[in-house]
């Protein structure tokens, strides 16, 4: 990233769920409309790096992990004669954790971040992928280089034409 630029790396699956039904009694062709909610499942890393006057890198990172633990079904009453007065919706259970880190690194330093997984709750009836390990370790290394050196590879000079 360039100095002061924000970036995001993600490995996510976006899963849609029918979480509600909207009744529209005025239009019989579309009397029942599903409300779709999209839930993210996976990793997201938000980062910002800034180079200080003494050639150190101020790094700000937010690590976020979310997982869908399970999906339960619920019945909602409706005023429709054709569906026996009930419609089924989905109720996803999502577990999420975030860690925010700010650090100043020299060029020869690395930052290790440990993200522990929580103990599984006794109420949980599913074997969540989130709680199968002790945690995750991330290593961040920085390298300071001149913006003009990087941009030279994108710009042609008159002698190259």
C-alpha cells in the first residue's frame, strides 16, 4: 500500500437467508415478498499504513472473523389462505470476533498477532469450526520503499518509446 492508503483483504462467503416476509395486501401477484439478509462467513482484514519521518511504519489493522454456527427455522403467521396461515423463515446464528491493533515497526521488525478462539458454550448444539483450535497467529512484515521507484515501472520515458 502507498503511504496513508487503506486496504482490505478478505476471504468471505456471503450467504443469503430469508429472514422475514413482507406482506403486500394491495398487490395479490406479489402478496408475500421475502426479506433477504446477507451474512458474511470468513475473514476480513482492514489495514492502513503510514510512514513516519524516521522511516518507521505506523500500522493500523482490524482483524475480523465471523462464522455461521447454525440456522434454525421459524414459522411466522400470515393472512394468506393458500399457505395455511404460516410461512417459514431462517434464523442464522453468527459468531464474530474482532481485534484492533496499532503498532509502529522498523523495517527489520515483524508483528505477530494471536487471535484466540473462545471456549465453546455449553448451549451450543453444533460443532462450530470457529472453536476447534486454540487460535490463529498472523505475522505482518513491512518494507519501506520509495513511491517514485514503484511508479517508474508504470511510466514510460521518451527513450523507451
